[in-house]
C-alpha cells in the first residue's frame, strides 16, 4: 500500500485530483468509481477547476458510485445521486447518462444490486476507485463485520455511521438506516484504488487500514490485499501511524526514481 502524507486537506485534494486527471488523459473513456462524504468534495472542486481550465475532459468518462441510501430517490437532496450532481456532475462536461449511482428507490433492491454488478462488468470494470473512510474503517457502506469478499448488496448502517451522517440531515427529517453499497470484493476488483482521509477523527481507522491486521473489524484493511492502492492523508489522519517518516521517505525515493526515469 502506498501511503502519501501531506500537510493538509487542500494538498490531499490536489494530489488525489491529479491522479484522476492523469488517468482520464491517458484513457479518455475511463470508468471511475466515485465516493460521497465530505472528504472528496475538495477533490471534486479541483476536478471542476481542471475541467474549466481545459486540462481534462469527462466527455467520454463513465462512473459508478459506491453507495446510496435505501429509501431515497435520486432527486432527494440527501441522496447520494443528488450529492454527486451537485458536487461534481453538474459542473463538468460528463454525460449524465454515463453516471451511475445505486438506485435508492428500487422496487426490488436485491435485484438492483445484482444489476449494478452486471453494469460494472459490462462497462469493463472500474479503472480507478475513489474511497473515503468512516471512523470505524468502513468503505462505501461496508460496515465492520462485512464479508471481505462481499458484492453489491443491501447493508444496515451502524449507529455510529448514522450518527456521523446525521449532520447532513435536518432535525426530524427521515434518515435512512439502510443502504445499497458495492461490496468489498467489488471494490477490490477496481484496477486502482485511491483512498482519501483527513483530520484526526480518521487517525485510528487509517492506522488499522495501513498497519492493522487484515480484519473484517476494519473493512478498509482488506485493501492490503490490493496491488495498487494509494492512501492519501494529511498529517492529522497520519498521526497514529507507527512510522510516518518511513512512508515519507518512500515517497521521496519514488519521486526521485520517477524523475530519473523521466516519468
Ligand atoms: C459515508 C459514505 C462513505 C464515506 C464516509 C466518510 O458513510 N458512505 O463512502 O467515506 O461517509 O465520510 P466523510 O468523508 O464525510 O467523513
């Protein structure tokens, strides 16, 4: 796992965005795996700026989001489909019909999950999957105890996750406690995975992900099995790692090598 430790959230957003810009410029019809939550918002702003400056075009890009609340239609302001339109899709030249978010209002959610898997496969699989991380180590809505080989399915949210996400809902507003989420097995099939985490609240989850045992108790630790993962974090999120200097040293050496090879 490659761990990149940067000074602050703004640098994390820039670094993450550059990976996506490079990917899309290399393969204009890239299939992106996208994420919600507050962490990726700054990265989406960087992508919007890059699109406006003509440094990247999303015209041929397609996308699959990780998850959606079950019980919310896509036009509901708290739905993740609404979030994605609002934070990214409405501001770049992506074709909306090529953007996919699990259907929170599906009549048959179980069938909808199977169909989502089929759609990802039909698109040729995900080239780069973006992830945030929950304080309990969840990725997508794969809460602790999720099977490390799980596929897209209906998942019940933990109390902690419901509480963490309550800040987005008005008082008294219906807040779903069920979701549709890509599984950990689905995520592990992406060709590349980019995980962003910022702030001290994520420090424990980051430590478990990078240095902890491979365990369903921290779903993100399953990424230790993936051959191309980059974990991009700020100093605060890195604060509980055993040896942050080692990761910084590796990153400096990588840069030196890339420069030497003219990459
Ligand atoms: C939600 C999403 C996750 C996200 C997590 C952390 O539960 N389903 O994909 O990573 O929140 O969100 P934040 O970035 O706001 O801390």
